[in-house]
């Protein structure tokens, strides 16, 4: 039998993702001892390895979690042929289209992949790597800033449309407000978080990037979200961003609203000993955000 620590080491899954797969998709049923500690069999390990490999190849966990190991191996063999929705092929086609300024082709490819993936998988396995690839090409001067901006606008348009389609505002649902503070223009982290939250039936308030803390606070006082999700990508954060964050934390100390921080700048800020124990929580990746949002939903 294997502990959860051994399973995460052998499969490459985070503990948060593993628990989310168990709860949401019932892919395996680990045994528990009297204290509730999980233990995993060899069959559990083999199935998880197959699931990890297939999801990394672009298959949605929701579509394959119910399959047995034998069925997964058969599925793997059947999927050996090239598929347009597999990430590596998809990214190559997107880049080719972008270099020719065929933004409508990029949008078509992204929408085609949307039919195959669940929102979390789509955000993690398609949009994040695509944005990273396009950004890297711009840094290497293999595409220009106009092409990068066109692609970013395309992704933002698709994500906001998805959020709108998934959104079912209700006073019975928990709510989240998404923003980045002044000095922090990078918004794709909070955009994708908004998508994942909308898929979990959160009431989502997307107020955007590079906002003064007083405006985020004013919106929060009126909308009363359960959680404010703040993105901080710049590393190290700008002084203005840190000052705005201090104001947000002062607000959180006097309200019932929680603050979740995400991004490389947030990680750098959180590592400072003086910031330990503050009234906010660090989100390390989109899988942890998904799992934490599920837990928050249960508290509503």
C-alpha cells in the first residue's frame, strides 16, 4: 500500500489535484484507516499513472476517470494517432495561424478544443500553455507585439464568453471578486480563475486589472464577495502594488471577506517572514485554486 505522499511523488500529481480527482470524478477509492488516513493500492497507482499520462496528452479527466486500467490502456493505444485537439498539435497550428495574422483561425482552434475539455482542464492544459508559448515567442522576437496582443484579445474574448455562459448568479451561491492591484497589469491568471469559479457555480465579479485598492474595496463593500482573488504576477512586485495590497489586507481584517493571492509576485511577497500569518491565503496553481474553491463552496 502507498501513502498519499508516495503517490504524489510517483505520479507527479499534487495532493490537491489527487483529492479533487477522487472527489469530483471518483476515479479511485483509496482505503482509510481508523484515523482517516488514505492508503493506495498498486492498482490505484497504475490507474493514476495512466490518467496522468492521458491528461497530459490532452484528454479531459472527466471523460476517462471512470475507465478501468485495461480500458485506459486500450484508449491510450487508440489515441496514438495524431489528434488536432492534442496540445502540441494545437499549439503548432495556433502559432502558424498567428504568424499569418489569421486570428479567426486561432479562435476557431481554441473553440474546437473547448468542445473536448472541461473548464479546469481547458484553462490548465490549453490556455495557460498557449499563452506562455505566445509570450515566449514574442520575447524571442519570433512574433511581434501586434500578433501577441491579437492573441491575448482572442483568449480574453473566449474566456469571458465562457464565464458568461456558465454564470448563474444566485444569493444561495458563494461569490468571488477578481482583480489585480495598481502596478499589476497581468490579468490572465484572474481571468482563468474566474472561469474555473464560474464552472463551480460561483457568482463571479470580474473587475479587471491594475485597479487602485480603494476601488477594489468599494466594489467589495457593495458586492460583499466571500473571497477577493488578487493576481500578482510581477516578481518582485512594484512598490505601488505592495502599498495597495497593504490597504486590501487592512480592509480584510475588518470584514468577513477572505483574500486569496496568486501569481509569482504573490509567492515572493508571501515568503517574507513579516508577511506570515496575515489574513490572506496563497494559491500556488490553478489546481489548488480549483480544490480550494470547492472547499469554500461547502462552507456556504
